[in-house]
């Protein structure tokens, strides 16, 4: 089955890519979750619009990504959350909250889909998250979770 990816799928491709997948994977997983749409001959306009949107969100080039990496790794980012006794959070720190804190601290707008959290952050203290800025540039951001 041929699909046009609407979002990045790890191990498969980026938004706007035309991929060949097994029928069940496409029909039961990718299409219902909105990660892909069926490929048609008229889908060329769709591919172009997806790639244009992706290009506008993406960091323009490798040098700009390197500059942004230095800026993000330069200072720790503080995220203020509600916490109970013993430093346990009410829920977990979301990537949206992290993206907002990065924007407030460094002034750099980071797409929340590029933030990688290895394990859910459910306690106060120092943590690390990874931000994929470019295909071959990723920054490790020091994250301080504080009670607020």
C-alpha cells in the first residue's frame, strides 16, 4: 500500500514522503491515527503543501541549527509545575510545557514534536531532554523542574 506521510514516523519517513507499507500497517495504524493518507495521482498537491509547511517549521540550515544548539545548551530551562509533598508531581511534565519554557527562557521557538523525553518526568529536580533541531543536529537541554 502506498501512503503519503502527514507527520514524521520514526523508522519510516518524514512528512510529505511517499512510502510503501504493508496493507495492515497502513490501514490499521497509520491512516486511523492521521499519520498518513492514501497515495493518489492527485496527491501531488498534498505532498507539495505538506513539504512547504514542513520547510517553514524546520530550522533553515545546519549553521542556524548549530547556533540554536549553543543557545539551548548554554542555560538551564526552568519549568514550574504543581507538586505535592515529597516532590511528586500531579501528572507529568508535557512536551508543550517544555516548549513553552524553552521559548520563555531562550526566546527560541521550538516545535514540540522535536522534543524527545526518554522517560516521563514525574518528580522535581534536574532532568535532561533532547531537542532534534536538524537531521544531524540535536541539543541536550538541562531542565529544572520546580514547584510553582
